[in-house]
């Protein structure tokens, strides 16, 4: 059994469960972070930890990737993996998937300057697919994958974002 068959089989098992029991498809993901000194932030999810920092120009040490790096990395990984999963499920051979992300910002907006939002002004993805399959089939598959990609959609579509502030006593 090749790797694409393994990917397809795993997805077919999950899909079978979700079809029989739709509530099994509902999930939540949780991460927790703490910033105690300088701008070093450690984020934990399950058994994994990552460390973030800001560049020296913004008051950090530049000792770790910025939060924005992880957003872009997550988007790239989600898009690339989602396309590969869709291709495997649909039996379309993919030799490689490359994803480049560019985001434009008004950095002054982080400090309340100007009229722009601090959110990305524009995000551009370039997705490079290598496949022996006919391009129209590959392109249609990639569009279906993007239409179901959680982090592509999280950046593209408006959503509710709620927060709670909690006072912690020393």
C-alpha cells in the first residue's frame, strides 16, 4: 500500500464515522499561552510547546519566530496538507504541493495610527502543484480543497471572535 492509499484509507474511516454519527465531526481545539518576561510568549497545546518573540525593533529579543510567522506557517501547512488529502481521497496523483504566502500590513495600525486595521490588508497565496494528471482535474480538486480548508477560510471569511478578560490577583 502506498502513502496516498494510507491517506485515503484514513480519511475514508473518518468520513464513515462522521456519516454515521455527525456529532463525532464536531470538535474544539485549545491552546494556552503565557507571557511573563519581555515579549517571550510560550504557547502549549496538548503535549507541544512553541516559543514566540518579537524582533528587537519592536522591543523583543528576536530569539524566536513571531506570532505572525506561526499564522503564515499554519496557513501554508493547512492549505498544502488539505490539497494533498483531497487529491489522495479523489485518486489524483500529486508529486508536490508548494504554497507561498504574502501578507500586507499597515504596521502603524498596531499603534493606533491611521485609518487602517491592524489585520492584514491583503493576503496572497501562490499554490504550485505538480501532477501528471490533466490540469483541469487538478485545478478543480484544489478549488474543492480550498473550499473546505479551515485556516484558508478563517482568513477569508468573517467569523465571530469572542473574548473574556479575567483579572488575576498576584
